[in-house]
C-alpha cells in the first residue's frame, strides 16, 4: 500500500544528506590546513644523518638559527639568559640534558661556544638534533 502525501500534511522527515556533505567539506578543509598551523615557529634547517637516536624532549632545548640567534625553549635569548636558565634547571635536576638544534649553515665554533656555556654550569649530557636521511 503506497502512502500518498497531500499538500495539507506537514513534512516530518529531515534530509541529512546536505548536512553530511557540508561536514565532510569542512573536515577536508581542516585536514588540508592543519599542517600549516603546526609548522614550528623557529625555522632551523637541521643537518641530515643516517644514524641517530631518538631523545626525549628535554627542558633545555637550545636552537641556533642560520643568522646566529639563540633560542631557549622556543623564545629568543642571550647567552647570559641561557647560562642563568641552565644553572637553574641543573640545580633542580642534575640529570638534565641539553638538546642543541643548530642550522646546518651555523659555524661549528658557534655550536661549541653554546655547548661551553651550558657545560660551565654543570650540564654534562648533550644531544644534537638532526633530520633523518
């Protein structure tokens, strides 16, 4: 038996197909744009190496940009600030590890001088960040 609708009866069904289409388009837009927002704020072109171990992110992350500026845990800092913060963190945790991320264009001497700054306050564990080949 077929149901006949007349013009007097209210429409009691909701068509969800357009809603699903809109939600899928919004999901695709988020998936495409999400990597743009997840880009690191400090551009460091790390050198590549075939061998390397994964390290846990430490509290003392030092980055050296191509133009020689220093970053401590994501914000620009001077050598004095890095020394002071490294001393505070070493006193709180003597097993702290300094992770140094230097652009591949940075001179080796600059990296060694940053390591020396941290080593003078007592930090003995170092790691150098690389990109896998």
